[in-house]
């Protein structure tokens, strides 16, 4: 996307989504994966236009709540769905009819699933995960004892079919690390499934592909990952979210004030982390471009309008001389941005949304 596409906005803040860029990226991922199925994790960004852009290039959508399930069904009628997430309510489980796969998180959840249903049991395996940005341990999935309990109960239930194992264990991993983890998961999961009578075992490896906000040009190696998965003797599925959509969204806003306090310069921007929570949550400087100013650069901290010192987009970054009215565009805002933010704090206006087509 050309930055000129962002200069003509007449209302700030605004989200701008690059749909052609997203479609090309999704198509390239699909092409790199070979026989591995590709489901998009809607939690990363469930915007209807994002979903419609991705749909032709994925095998289905992963949802993690009844609300997401209903939203995706309404947006993409007939799309294949996988239903995950801990703490599913009875009401949510009644929506599982016709779902491609239900990811079961506990024996009690299994008992409340009436079927008919094809299930993957979510495994919480004791594997070391060096370099992970986030580990999905604790309440997510089951240990071996609970997994065996579920397998035994499914064997006695004609309405539930065990298809495989779901094992999303960590996020923020590069392709070599994820491949090593995938093979270690398979070394346990495939024999375990076969021991429970699953003739055509399925393995869902989840998402978690690394996205580096400090180096936007660094991308996950999808071709190496897809090629390395070919040696695993199981039907495979992955569920990326952030790594699909992060690169194709911008949060664009303008400068309201610039001031220097005790030797530090602050540019106060319209909006804030109630619109773009990613940088404060992950503790990084959000990548950005100044669209309307140039000149010698000096340090300034880019903050929003909220009454909290945590409302920071980027700290002590080099910027040209800024004045009220200058426009700044924050990149990599296509995932876990608007939809994960605390929109109503201080009741500021919500951003506009634009779609490049």
C-alpha cells in the first residue's frame, strides 16, 4: 500500500485496511502450505470486510465464542468453522451443530456437548518453548490424564467422534522453532490417537507465527514451514491470525498538541490506546510514518488522549518537528488492534473505517 492512500483522509482517527494486500498475502500463505489446511483465527480481526477478503484463500474460520460463531456465520454463510476457546457455556455448545470441528477443553465440557459432533481434544503438553512471546498453558487444554478420560468417554458415545488433537502451545515463534515444536507434538499425538482407535489422525497446530513489530519487514517463513510440515504423518491444520492480517491495517490520526515537560517532548495525538491497544499490551513502539512533516529528527513520545501514563504509542522515537494538525499513520494495525481495545474508556469518539479495494 502506498502511503499516499492515507493522506487524503478527512476524519481522524481512522483505520485503513488494505484489502488487495491482504488477499495477496493470504493467497501466498495458502500456496506455501501444500496439503496443510489453513483456518483463519477470527479473534485477530473479525471485521466483516477482512473476513470476506480472506475467505477465498482459506479452508475455514476458527472462532472462540458464540458471538464470534454467530458473527462469522452471518458474514460468511456456509463457511467451515472450528469452535475453540475455554469456558464454553451450555448456550454456546448448542450452536455447535454443523461445526466442522469442536475443540474440547475439558472432560466436563465434553459431557455437556450433546452432538453429533466431530471433536479435537485440546492438549496441554509439557514441552519446553524457548523464545515464546506467550505460552498457552494453565487453563488451556488438558493433561494426559484428562485426555485419556475424554477418549474413554467418547468411545462410549455414538454421537461424538474423536478426530484428533489440538495443540496450540505458544505464540511468537519463528518457522524453525514452530516446525520443531510441530514434530515434537506429533511424536506424542499420532501414537496416542492411534492407540484410541483413530485411524486417520488429525493434528491442529494452532497459530502463533511470529510477528516482529520492531522489524516490520521481517516475515514468518511460510514456505519453509509448509515444506517442513510435509513429513508429519497426520492430517494437519493451522490457525494463524495476527500473522495474516497485522501487516494490512493502519491507524491514522493527527497531532493535537506538542509540549516539552522536564526536558522530554510529547506529541499528544487524537485517539489513543483505547483504539489501538497493541503497543501498550505488548510493550513495544508501534511502527509509524509521519505523513505531513519533514526536517531534522529529534526524540518525542507519541501519546493519546487518555488520562493514564500508559496511553503510549511509541516512546522517545525520532520524529521531524511536529505541529498540531500533522498526520501520523501507525502500521501493523490489522490484528489485535481495534477489536481488542477498551473502546469506551473516557467515551471519546470511535474511529472511522476505510477499505482500500
